[in-house]
C-alpha cells in the first residue's frame, strides 16, 4: 500500500513537471503543487518510520497488584478471513503461603501450602469497530493441610473450590469470553457482551479480587459512553454471578437441604465518573443485587439489595492526595427487610497520601486511612460488600473486611535494594460488638463478645520488578488479637502470616 502511494506521488510529480513545461505562466500553481508533493512525501516517510502499536486493552490494564507494570502483548499476525491479527497475553504465578496458629479455637495449627495459577488470553480485531477476547485460566493448590481455611467452599481463602481433606483439585476455567463493539450506530456507546472482568474506582465495591487464585468474573452486558472531557463517562452493567464461585465476604446462597436453590445472582449497576482539574475525580454509583433463593422451609429467603454511594479522589497538592468514599444500602437481604433507605446501614472511607515532589533518597511516601462500616445484631445492620478487591486494605492476613468495623491504618514506603518495602500498621475494632466480624478470607465469626477490640496488625511487604514482565515479592503480617477477637474465637495467641511469590507475564 505504501509502495502504491509512493508511485502515485511520483506520477503526480511527473505530471506536475509536464504541466509546468506547457504553462510557464502558472508558476504559483506549480509551486503550490510542489509543496503538496513535499508534504505527502514527508507524511509517507513518517508512516514508514513510525512503529506499529497494538490496540489498547478493553477495560484498561487489569491491576494484578498495586505496583505491577503492564505487560506488552505478543502480536501474531494470522490470515484468517476477516481477522487482521491476534494479541496473545498470558502469565504464571507461583506463591507459597504460611499460617501460624490460624485455626480459631483449636490452638496451634500451622499451615503451609503452595498455590499456582496460569492463564493464556487471545484478543482478535474483527473490524474497525468489533473485537473478541478469550482467556483460559488454571489454578491449583498443594501442600500440607490446605483444607484448613485455604481451599474449602465455606472458608476458601485461595480458590473457593470444592472442599477436600487433602488438596484442592486443579481447575481450568474461562475467565474471559467477550465480544466488544464500539460506537454503536454512531452514538459513541461501546458494548461488551459475555464473560468479563469488571473493576470500578478503588475496587471497594466491585473488583477483580486479584489476590485469590480464582478470579471473580461476570457474565452479561456492559455499556460505556464517554460524554466528553467536561461531562465524564458512564457505565451500565447487567451481569450474572454464580454464588459458589466467587468467595465474597458474605456468601448469599443459603443452605437449602431440599436442593431448591437458584445458584446464581444478578447484579445490575450504573457507574459514573468525571475528572476535572478543579475538583479531581468524582464517582457516583448504584448497584442492585438480585438473588432469587427463596426460603422453601429454611430460614433464608430472597435478596433484593440496593447499594449506592460515591467516591472522590483529589488532584495532587504538593505531592499530597486525598480520598473519600461512602456507600449505603437498603432492601431485602436473605428474606429480612430493611426500609431505612440506607440511613442506618452505611460504610465510610477516608485516606491521605503524600510523596515528596523532589526525590528523597530511600523514601517514597507516607499514607494513612480510616474505614468505618456499620454492624449490629441482625444481618441488615451490617454493611455488605458486594464483590471487592481488598487484600491488604485491612491487613494482609485478610481477617477483616468493610463490614462492622472501625479501622485505622498508617504506613510508609521505602526504596530498598532495587525494590520497594511497604510498612503498615492496622488497628481494628468492631463498630458494634453485637455484629461479629467477617474476614476477607471468607472466615466469619458471629457475635459473642462484650468488647469491640479486634486487634492490631503489623505488615511488611517487599516487591521488586526483576524485568518489565517478571515481578517477585514477599510479605509478612503479624497479628495481635484484641479482647473482642479472643472472646469470639477463643484464640488469644499471636498469629503470623507470610507469603513469597513470583509472577511472570507476557
């Protein structure tokens, strides 16, 4: 194509020269044509020198970890009819986990296991406005006592697989299978249909849950439209999630001995975001959770649960940024009604970060945060996260989530040996000692204490980018149980959690 264009330019130049010989009195036109030829030649040279770029990811780079660099896809051209090329991406993660004195109420019971995951994805552009994607995902856990809170259905920390007494059977699943169409009918609306990963904002409500070996995936439809730099962007989702596959902090599927359980949950949502220099980034959202698990003789029933809220992230002020998020909930949860329209069930987050604008040797920045979520004697008093990504937000031991909690955190990051060391301190209380607590590792404890103190945790995490596609890291969390935690669980001894892993992407 470029050769044809070059020949056309040369032919056009030859014709222009002949025209100049036949009409010497038209020098201005000849000069103007020559300028056009020079411009076309310059454009051709620029096209030949400019390297080809791959299409951007459908929903931006999926955040596998807070500091992980994006992996450049390998592009392989194929000759299938109607297909210009395929982008292949993939990766492999191997991570060892160690728990010391994890099992509540049974004293010392150390756990050591290793988990691995691998994925291979392909994205093909079918036309200027249509593309498809498919990702296969493999997960496995092995090692001693992996059933103790690591891979069971009820307490699945890593995979959420079928309970066993020895190890979690390897699983291969499809985490992405989507069709994307852009600018439908010229209205600027993009459609993504099929199985897909979805993340919003800081992922406190909806996220990919990247720490678990099995991903949270959504089947359904997504619409996106950018309204302009001054008007922001809106997203609408209509999705379905299989309850048993996602390990969210509070499982919705009731234990129905008759087997009359609809094993799915429908999630609808509208998310709007705008970013302006004068106000920073502002998000507003509403989600509707529909779970048609009727009681049929059990204590549980259907769920129709509305969550709405907003988030603000400031621009940088001399290296300092601030964040706030709040959400409320109301409706019918497992057959229990609440009609306060969210004024009694809510969650709040406040955060601040500072990094020096002028580089300081070894020092990267400091950060602090406060989180609060309501709790009480009934399930409708407890704020319920939907499908978040929260590992590390409340401490890397994953004991707690954004439910019935008052949580304070402070930390700092440092440059050490070509990597980054992140240190943090967490202090957690229950908002109400009538509500118990729910851990992000899906382990929950019902109310049963007279004290709200859950405990304190110190975390140290080291990560290093070995290359652009290879990342290694390790973490250590030490937990000091509080009086309330000891009363509810029967465990008053300190606990330790450690991990080490490596991630390779391409």
